[in-house]
């Protein structure tokens, strides 16, 4: 039982239609060049909704009847260095949502205005002309970026349902100290928990191997971040 003060950011807690809608929204945002948005809340228990309703400071909800409890709503925010609720970005996301039949809380009247909030009606369906074009990474923290991974060359995209976990294995570093520095950088940038990163000798060189990621996509996402931050040039995800 999740505490009423804790937020749930798990997309899989939403209805199948809402998961699809949310992924589609993030995909279309990605294609529009918006990659610095992330999920801050999905499902809320009615107990948590009631708790939030009672809060005056900060006032986070105007209703006891929210589609978060119906598993049809999600909230987003914008990653640094932009403001958490950068209205310029949220308006762009809202405009994309409108095209997809997704309701944006930024269109609601002043008393209900909720710019980070998105939801679908109970009868929402995939709008004509749209589909998921690959595996879309929907970040649930500000460190990760929205990604669209399109499988090609027959490469399998493996989801969490097959029960496999993935580690990231680095290419080799010349010294153990370099591998240890990379390990420390993974922790500093929240890409991997150093407690679970092993530095191992490989012949005369050294590698690091992370702890497990739940999906290949998340592992690949971590690799992208490692490369972007210059922690390493080469790495590969390996099932474990
Ligand atoms: Zn909301």
C-alpha cells in the first residue's frame, strides 16, 4: 500500500488507453523537439486525492473527483534548466495533446486551471493517422530525456514482460582509476547507483558493469546519457 503522501509515477498504473495516449503524446512531443518533459504523477488512490484536497499550502487540486483516481490522468513537468512548470513548453504540449484528443488542464477555467495535467476521456481511442512508431521512453525523472527508439535491422525491442533485466557494460578503460572515475560520474549524474556498479578487469584493461535496468530501452537510455555527458564513448546493454 502506497502512502497517501507519496506520488506514483508509474505509467503502468494507468488504463491501457491512458498508457497509449501518454506514450503517443510523448512521441509527438519528441518529434516536435520537446524532449525535456517527464512524468510527475500518474495514478492516485482516492485516499491520496482526498489528502491533497485537504491541503491548502500548496493547493495542488481543486477536486476530490479526479481522473487520476480513474487511472486516466497524468501530470508532467519540465526538466532543468527550464522552470519546472515552464508555461511555454506546457502550452506546446497542450497544443499537441489537443490534436490527439487528450484533454489538457491548461484549457480549464481559472478555478480549475491545471497546466501540468493531462487526461483522456473514458472513450478515448487512438486518433486516425497516429500510431506508436517505436518504443517511446517516457521519463519519470528530470535526468532522462524523451526518446523514440525505432527498431531496425530486425533488432528486437525487448520489454519488461519477458522478465529479462539489462546491465550496461562499458568499453574498456586503460586504468582502474579511469573506470572508477566513470563509476563515480554515473552516481553523480544519477545514471546508475555506484553501489551496484562493478569495476572489473578485462585483460590489461578495465570495464564497469552497472546494476540492472528493467528494460533494454532504459539501459539504452542510460547509455545515451553516458555518451552525452562524456562518461564514455562506447557501451553495450547486456541481459542478465
Ligand atoms: Zn493532475
